[in-house]
C-alpha cells in the first residue's frame, strides 16, 4: 500500500523585484508580467510505501523544504498531484502553527486543536508533550522569548504525540542540542517499528543513513537519485566533490582543487605531492576496501630543495568532518634525514578496521609534527581530494570501528 504518491510535481514562485509590481500585474489582469519565475521543484515523481522511512537529502536550495510543505499542504503545487493515505503530522519551519505572543502551553492547545484533537484529548497529552520537550517552567513563557532550538523542541513534541499515520520532519536533526537530537532519532526509530510512514529531510548524512530505508537526492529541484541509503549518500558525496572540491581555473580550462574546503590554504612549497594511491592486500590499485583486510597508502613527492626529516601525515575523516583515525611518520619514529629529489612513502594497514562508509583521506607533508607555530603550514597537502570506500559484513557490527569479538552463553542453573 502506498502512503504517499507524488506525480509530476512542479512548484514555481513569482519573484517581484520592487514593491507594487504585483498590484500592477493584477491591474492588467495578468496580461503583463512584472515578475521573474523561480522553479523550486520540477516534475517530481515518486512513491513512499506505508511503514517506510524515507530521507530527503541535497544541498541548500535543492527543494527539500518546499517538497515537505506541499506534502503537509501548507503550500500547493503549481502543477502535479499528490495523494496522502492517512493522517499527517509535521514539523517544518520552527514557527509553523505557533503564535509568538502566546505561551508554549497555549500554543500546544491551539495547535493540537487545529490538528483535530478535543480539549479532553489535549489535556491528557499535554503532560507527555511537556515532558518530552524538556522546557520545564519555560512552557508558560511567550514563544517569542524562546530560542530557535526551544521552538523546534516544542514543535517536534507536538508533532509526534498527536495521532498520525504519516510524519513529515524538516531539519529537526540539525537543530537543538545533542541530547534532544538523540531523543528525536530514537522517537523516529520507535515510530518506524510501529509501522508509521516517515519522510525526513536532513543534512546529517550519518543519521539518516542509520534509520532510513531509502533516500531521495534532490538536485536543484529535480530528483537526482532514489535508492538504498549507501548508494545515494555516495552519489551525493561524489556530486559535492565534483561541484565544490574542484573549480575551473580562471586562466583556462585546467581543473584545480578548490581551497574553500581546505583548512590549510597556504603551502611552503619546498616539497610537492605528486601522487596519492591506495592498494589492496594483493597490491591492486583501489579505493574500495573490505573492512578487516589489508590496505596500503603510497605517497610520492618531490623535495625541490633540501628539507630535514619531513613528517608525512595521513588522516581519515567521516563525511561530517569527524576525525576517525590518523597517523604520521613521527609517531612511528621514522627519521628520513635530509631529503632532496623524488621519494616514495608507504603506509601499510594489515587490518584496515574501519566499518562501512565513505571516508576522506587527507595526506600531507609537513616540516615537523606541529612543534612550532610556523610549522603549522605544510610543504604540501591534499585535503578532501581522496575518498576511500569501506564495505563490511553484518557480523562486523555497527559504528565506526571493527573490533573482532566472540559470543558465548553459559547455563547458570535452573530457576
């Protein structure tokens, strides 16, 4: 059974550059246009099955929020059809459905009433909503005194405690403190187990990947890809690499890396990295590795002038920038002495124990291991240019690291 059906959905916005132009357009009975048209969504078609949890990802401005507003029926499509089978609850813009001059308590009663609940039902639900929001005595303060995170807390608390079959969530996972984000994720997982249909938009790729059955990737208002979470996340990262990690050089057609993503914008230039390569346990070039198998990094660089015992450094980072693992030649007490010319450095992992996912591999050549302020500038570094994809078996577990273990059971006797 389909809970959500979207067919040929298109949404256009009229943009007026000056005040009064909309009125002038009305006076001409729309025979003259005084606006520009901005297409937010273009010909979207997809289905969401009942009980399915689907995530929507994409860059800012790709149409995620517009799509959810249309599904929540707080906005309407220009062209196309949507069909919703079941009661809908939603948390979109933090202020949606709230009066800033009323207290949190008053807004809960008003919003629940608008969603069709009776006064007695709201009275029964209010203590639960209040407790989940964590607002304590602030519940009786005006909404206009709340922070954005507090408003989201209250909105999400209402949305998940009213009766619903379909839940629409927009960017709640990126607003609020860490503990509330965890509560939201746990609530979504619980609703998923109850067979509720969930459509959630988020920039947190690691979170949506853990509890969504499928992902929809939006690119400039168009469905770029629909499929398994790992496949769509990888496609999104690669698209970001193509769009933002490289730019065209202003002097010609040469493609160079964009420093906007990098932390180190300066280079000392005494040495240059020529090549960064990865090899599997059999010595075959690859950027795909099975968790627990061998992986070798090869860095080839040239020292243009004599440099003294450089530090070659490797870091693996998750797609949200979290440093997962790092090592360097100084930590292994390697002394290269004075170098001039071409060199090759190898780093071998007999058991590469990161778990399934895509990881940035940052590689740099430095004067030393950050022993002085000046040496924080590298000779050369490749940041966010190389991605290593790790696959793993179900037995390896979840998280970031593969920690081999075994299980056993012992009988302790009869009760």
